[in-house]
C-alpha cells in the first residue's frame, strides 16, 4: 500500500492555544477515514494541513508524496478535492448546477468566459448521474435544498479526478431523508473502482457511511484513538472523545450513539 497522508509529530500553535498537538497519522491509498470530534477538537485544522492549506508549526506533513514546505503547494492542491461550507459560500446563487461542477476544471467559482470542451461537459454529466443529481443540471445553486447542495459540492470536488477527497461535515444541516440519500451516494463512491482516498469530518457516528474503513478521534487537538473502525470505534473511545459516558450500537454497518442513562463525564 502507498501512503497518501503522512503526519509525523505535527503541532499547530496559535497565540495562547495549541490547535493540534503531536499528531502522527498515516492514510493508505486503500483506506476510507472518518475524523470524529467535538467542536474545537482540531478537526478543521487537521483538514487544512491535509489539504495543503496550512503548514505545521512543528513536525512534518507529507501529502501525496510531497512534503509541505518543500514543494509547490499550488500544484499539490490541484490533486486534492474539497467539499465544505467554505466552498459553498463562494458559489454564486444564480450559477447552474452543471456550471458549478464543470467550473472546477478551471478552479473557479462562478462561470464567466472559460471555454469547456465536450470531454469536460461529459465528465460533469457522468458525475452528476453517479450522484443522482442529473435532473438538477439546469437548476440554480441558490434554489437547491441543503441535501442537493451537498451532493453538488461533492460532484464539483470530483470533477478534477482528485487523488484525495476531503469532505468537511457533509451531513451537517440535513434532514433524515437527505442524510440517507447522501450516505448512499458516499457508500457507492467509497466502493467504486478508481475512487479517490476519502477523508470525512463529522460530529456524528450516524453519518459514517458503511464503506468507511478507519476512524481517527480527536479531543483538544490530540489523538484519542485511530485505526481500523471495527476495532477502534468503541463506546469507551467515543466517550473519551466527547467527554461523556456513551452507548454505541452497530447494525448492518451503521453506527448509532446515545448518552448512557446515568452516565458521568468520561475522562
């Protein structure tokens, strides 16, 4: 197996606070990871490092074989797909779904005078079909439901055929039906031949697609546990991650969690 992400003793410091502390983590090319943690745990900082958007204060980060600080990050970023709120906020509300997706080929949001060839349009339509949003092609982004937006953003992230795909809380704000549609799409994506390596950030174990293989759990910028999901994601490690006593259940590859009836805070 080939290492796609290699973090060695990565620490990120900001005035008065350590956002990440001594994080060592390796993602192999056959793996699908979910990163779990409460607000402020360091998940967003970790994704900025992995996405080549931030440098560690100390330690080393090697992404897709390129060591940050020793490589041209603008070229490296073209090999990484992103889906998250920050990108959604930059898309003009009147942009059609098809243009929103195809414009990723030029790394822009808001189609203007770029010229796209037939291959670009065919790829965009193929991705839309795979994510079951082909019928939305001529809808404008501003008229989409939250679930439709999330799948459109994932389609956009896939447009450049990335080697690594980062999904930042793709299930946030979705109702039950939209969440289940999204998870079905992510499950199919994770098992498709030639799919990119997936790293997904979430607060909720209920949002973990059945096809994901590994979990990393953060609290206060430190790793609580990481490894194969069936061995690592337990009621005990989840409780330590969120600071409370929890019950965890696994049914047909899907997790649910709830607070223990008379639990105390976990340490």
